[in-house]
C-alpha cells in the first residue's frame, strides 16, 4: 500500500512538472509569435525545435532555397532558439549587408561559443573593425593588389612556387599511377602558400605536424557546419555523440594553438635581428608582431592601452587560424570543383586550353592570364554552379532594425543564401547546366552579372578576394595548359552533389592527367629561383619545417 502511494505521489509530481513545463513552452511560443508578427513572413516550426526537423540534413541550402520560392527572397524562420532571416537574392544581400546594423556575428555555439569572439571571422564591433582594417592593409603590403608593380609581382612569384610544385606532383603521380586524387597535391601546395604568407614558414609534405593540421582542418570543417543542430540548441552538446565532436574541436583548437605559439615564439626571438636588416614585414605574423611592438612602445597612451584589447596573444592565435583556414578551404574547394567540371565537360576544357596556348611561354604570367576571358568565365561558372559556401557566411543583427518594412530583431541570424542567389531560374538560364558562356558578352569579352557574388558583399565581405583570384588564375591556367585531364574510368559516372560542412566539396574522385608537350616549358624553376634569390638577399627566405 505504501509503495503504491509513493508511486502515485511521484506520478502526480511528474505530471505537475510536465504541465508546468508545457505551460511555460506555450507562453514562450505565444510571446515569440507576438514578437515576430513584424518579422518577414516565413514558415512555422515546432515548439523549441523551430524548423530544424524539416531541414535537409545533407543539403540544408536546398531546403532554404525551396522556401524562398514560397515566401519570397526575404523570409524568416526559427531554428532552435535562434531567429533567422534568409536573403535569397543578390539585391537583398547587398541591401542588408551594407548596413552597419548587420555587421555582428550570428549567436551560434560551435562557431561563436568555441571561438570566444576572437579572430576575424567571429569577432565583431571595435575588435573586428580594427583587425579587418589591419589585415587588409597587411595583405596589400604583401602584394594582394590589382595594381601592377613589384609587390604584386612578388606575391605572384610566391604563388608560382606552389603552382610549380603542384604541377610536378601531378606529373610524378601520373607516372606512378594510372589515376590519382588531385586533392592531396592541391591541399599541400595551396596550404604552403598560405603558410608562407601567414606564418612565414613551409612544411615538407610528409611532416607529421603538417599532416595533423590538415587532417584537423578537414574533419573540423565537417563538424562545424553552420546548419548543425548544436549551433541552435546548445544543450544538445551534452549528448554523448555531440560531446565527442565538441571535445574533438576543443582539443584540436588547443593543439593548434600550441603549434602556433611555437611559431610565434620563433618569430619574436628573431624580431630584432630581422629589423636590423629591413623594416619590411613579409608575412601576417610579422606584421602583427611589429604592430604590437610599435603600440607597446608608443608615446600615445591610447595606443599602449589598445594593445591589451586588440593585440593579445589569444587574438593573435585565433586570427592566424582564421586566415589559414579561410585562405585554404574555399580556394581548395573551388579548385577541386574546377578540375571536376573540366573533366566532365571535355569540350570546355579543349576550348580553354586553346585560349591558353595563345599565350607565349615567356608571357605566361598572371597579367596575361587575367586577359583570358574564357578562363575567367570558367572559374566564375565553377564558383556559381557550386558555391563553396552555399549558406554564405552568417551575419548577426547588432540591434533591432527595420528594413523593407520588416523588423529584424537584435541577435537575429542573417543567412545570405548564396546557393539560391546562384541557382535562381529567375536570374540564370538553366542554372543546373555548366555553361561558362553565360559570363561572356556578344564579343566574347568577360562580363560579370549583378547576381554573381562568390565572395559575398557588404562590410564583412571576404578580405582576401584578390589573393584567392590570383591563386585560382595561376593554378587553373597552368594545370589546363600543362595537362590533358579526364576522370578515371571508375569515376566517370559520379554525383556532382558534393558533401556539405562549412564548405561544399566534391565527393572523392580520381583523374588521369596526361602531360602536354609544352609542359616542360611551363614547369621551370627560373621564376622560383629568382624569388628565392631575392628572398635570401632580403633575409626573408621562408623556412621549411
């Protein structure tokens, strides 16, 4: 009898508890519905979960694109406990992202909570403005500029070192194997270009630390997808399967920072020696150290105080990680898609090669490659048909703001949906078709449509756009002129859907690369040797670890 009464009491207790919880949920949903009546219209979701259960887990950008067809180019929905506004056309993306009110970062747990608001990608406010300005200035100083001159030529030579190494890897792999995965050569050489520009070092291909960093980068991209449920319902991180992923990310961050601290210490130890030779800085890390030293020794009290805000060790570690990751991921993904489409569309590859062969070997440089209109069109069409960041880089609202007659609440997540922008049937003829001709006018001159925004737009648009363009032109131009490529027999029939994390990457494929007759004329060490000689003279030669 006593046991029965205890059970009955427990049942009453839990029933009351559940009822209270349900009442709180109902009140919360009613208040949210009342508050969101001025938001852009959009679909209803479930209590607590919002629209999360209805997202295509593999291709969330497709779900959001379909919703735009029903609710228009600007609509709202709720994902977990985060209010979201989706921008699905270029005009809305430009109108929203030019506003100072939308320069914050979205309140996502994985990308924002783990990174703590440091670096460049997850920072906001005064810290973001300060660091972005300096990063852009430093990149320009290194040669990331459209203006022809010695700085740009120096940057081109540094990129060519990676291009030539990649070409040699392709040639060696084609001799050893009937087919090979181009991913590894691209990842290693592009990664070392970024290492050189960011840290002033390079890694050997079989270096243990380098292999670890690349493996961590690949796995982290998959785990940190913007559409992951943990981002919108942070309490899910305590579930065992999510806990393991979060632990991997935290451990990886700690280990990466250890490696970066070692590199920073080496650069700081040689700071006085470097400055005795030259006042110039030849990588981002040196620039940051120089600026920190300058502010610490400044006679202006405000500058000395700002060191503890903008130039802390933690900010430096996150900044270096952001620049390395962002610099490598999107360019690598774009090149992998480019090669895949060149293999799929042989007639396009032949037309591109014919254009490239018109350039004399002695003039095969960035200046002449940028005058190749069909090359520009092929790269642009690759970026359009497979937006490597299909959900765009999410923004956040700094404060309540009214635009287009709609209220955008503070801390709302803004998704500039690049997939919808680039695959709209209203703006593009047969958007599923790979057709570079859509970027050429009647005179076969390159023209960029207003609805093409591969590097996003607005105040937080990619600061390394010109660097990415330089790398894409040189890699694409050299590889297609130097090799005839096709898919291996096992991969001739393969899906082009890709695998989505933070970036959209192709599924595994292998290519058969046959060197062209003129390949030996292209892969010469003259330019590389010239750059190395200058580097030694200036005492800036990059270390190989």
